[in-house]
């Protein structure tokens, strides 16, 4: 049957996909507003709102929210990203009206009680502390902050202890009023669901939600790159080497994902085989590509012992350089197969499918059929991937390193060793 989409009179988009073999339903509300939409004095507010969503409304206490969904065996949660916030639930088909009522209640009637707010601020302070104590998490915070210095797109989603402690109930209400409008929200359900019945449930509860919000469009991202190093007395070093990636809407977005798979997307990938299997220089290495609405990040993460750093980075750079001149047809076919399998497997999960549809609606304004994605993959060629590699890895890098990183080569030396945009070959001494 595919994805069915309706739009309410206030601009709210409602989409469903019936999955005949599934008896449960995953549903939620996705908002095109996240950490990137915060003002400077609101750093961490989008994430705090996610926490406060379940702390009581004008109709329900925090306990009632939890007990009502669990009385029917369901679950409810929320998540914050750089550009979106989601509130979602999973229940059996007969309990969709209850789940939708709960989601609408927390979106429209949350009290943000000062006592609950104080307790949740304390919880998030612990979360910030735990993240700081986890080097393989904190290195990515520093990586994005360095890549997009002094910009909201690069800031930690959690915020800082100072900002989180400063927020008031009034500020939380004002943030929602400013950022949450029906025209930038989608409601999606996947699983044992009937479209028309679901649209009626959403209309009943959110049909009167304000159409527009006054939130300012986020600042356009400017990738700057640079170097961050934090020396810690640890057993291993966490290192991320990255470059400006591609935004969702640009031609090379899917090519960048496939390139990340070829370089470091599994045990058969180039980096895993060369760095870990053949040389034993680290216990973890992989490549990634993150897309945003106007930019992206492509990177390689490695975790290694202090004694291997001086050899590890040149080998990684060598593999990046090789990708600009030679990629095998077998590698491209394998990456395509990985991508295709991932799409099909995620489609067998109601939660994954609902989230995927929501992202596509927010980013592209329409659901994208699996066949269209497969066609885009099929059109990728070796020449296109090598050309992308040559351009991508000759740009200014971002380096973030945490741990015993004294042996890591200077930033200037690493930058100079990267492939030359004019096709020249450069080397970083091992």
C-alpha cells in the first residue's frame, strides 16, 4: 500500500504506512526544531524539554503518564538531535487512541512544574558529567565544536552545567511557543494502522495546534575545521579525523554514505582490514557521514593505544588518498548491498520505519520510495566516488583527540600530508 499522507487545515502533516505482518504500531510527533534552534542563552534547552515532556501536564501527573502507557504494555519516549525533536510511542493497534492522546497532552498541556524542573536539571547535570567521563563520547563533542566553531550546529546537545541550571519554566514555555508550529511538524504511524482512522485521531487532538511558530531560521553553517587535543591519563586515545561532508539535498549525499561504507563500514572495509586486521594498530576504526540541512561531516574515528598513534594516522591518511585514485567494483557492489540490506531490515521495524518516514517528510517534504533510493544507489559509479574522495580529503581537516595523544603529529603536518587537490602525492612520515 505504501505511505499515505494527509495535511490538516493547520498545516500539520499526517502520514501512515500499514505493515501487514506487524500487530503493533509505532507512532510519534516529529518537530523540525532541535539543538540548532536555540539562542546562545538556551544551550541545552531542546534536550531539557525532551526530559520535561513526561513530568506532568494539566491533565496528568508524571506517574499517570507512565502508568497509562504501561497499563496497556506500551512504551513512550522522546529524543533530541541537532535539527529535530521527536516524541514517540509504541503500542498495540487497539491502543493507538490512548498513545496519541498522551503525545498530544505532553505537547500542548505540559506544566513544567518548577519542582520537577529542578529535579530534572539535576539529572541532566549528571548526564553531562557522565558524558565528560566517557572519552569516546566527548571526543565527538569536541570534533563538532571544532568543525563549526562558535555555531549552534556544532554545540553539544546536552548544553552546559551553567545554562541548564539557569532555565525556568517560563523559558521552556516560551521556547515551545517560538519553535513548535504545525507547519514544521509531522505525525507518523507505522504498523497495524488505518490511515483515515489515524488522521481522525490526530485531527481531534492536534487539529487546533497553532499553525506557525515565530522561530528564527538557524544560522547558516560555516565549516571552519581545526584542531582540538585534550591530554588525559587514559589507557587508550580517541582520535577523529574529519572533513566537511554533504548536506541532505546535494548530489553527493548518498555517494558520501557509500564512500564511508567502503572506507570503514564493516569488517571487510578498507580501514578495518588495513589498520586493524593487517597491522593491529587499533581495536576500533570506522568511517561515518552525517548530513544536516545545509552541511555535513565526514570522518574517521579510531581508538588506539598510545604507542600506535604515530603509525596509525599516516596509514589512515594513506587509505584516504588511495580512495581518490582507485575503488574496486567489488567494493562498490558490497557497499550497495549493505545499504540495500539496511533499508530493507529497517523497514521490518515499525519504529525504524516511522522515524525514517518522518525524517524524509521534514527534510524533503515527501516520503521517498525504496525504489527511488535503490535507483540513486544504482547510478553511483566508481569514477564518481573517486572524484568525491579526491575533493573531500584535500580540504581543510578537523582533528579531535582525547587521551594520551602526545605522539599525535602536529595539525599542520597532518594537513600537509593529506591528498593534494591538484593530484599531487604528499606523505606524513611514520
